[in-house]
C-alpha cells in the first residue's frame, strides 16, 4: 500500500471543533500550474459550506475551498482546509479559520 507515512497538514483545535490545513500556497500553486496561469495578478474566490456527517449526530464537516477567477470563469475548486465540529462556526470563529489559511505566506501579496 502506498499510504503516506508523513503529511504536511496541520490540525488545530479552534471554534469548538478541529481545523485541518492542507496548505493554501501549495494548493494555489498546483492550480496555477495546472491551468498554465502566468498573470502576476490572481483573483481567488473562497467558499465555505457545511454538510452534516450523519442523521444521528450533530457533527458537521465544513470544507474550505478556493478557486481562481480567470476572465470571469472559475477554475475547479481546490481544498484548502476542513473544519469539523458540532455546529457552524460563528463569524468571529470563521475569521480565526481564515487566519490559519492566510497566515505566514510571505511570497503571496494579499489585496483584501
């Protein structure tokens, strides 16, 4: 079996649940290469939408996805991270999750 022994994902406890970060910069780079995107300016759309894990539990999974906007068309979304918890994160808690996504990316200039 070729299951990786070590991953670069980071798991954080926050917002009453757990957040696993797969790496925004890594996923963005992969998407830029895949679509052969060479412009120095990149527009990115983030989406967070939750789904219940089962009917017998309050647990929910909230994938955090990103997509590049190229000439009014979006690329296939890429997963930046996943939040797992018993309820939807509040606006303040969502801000903490976004700080995990965007924190410490010196090679990416953000225009928010």
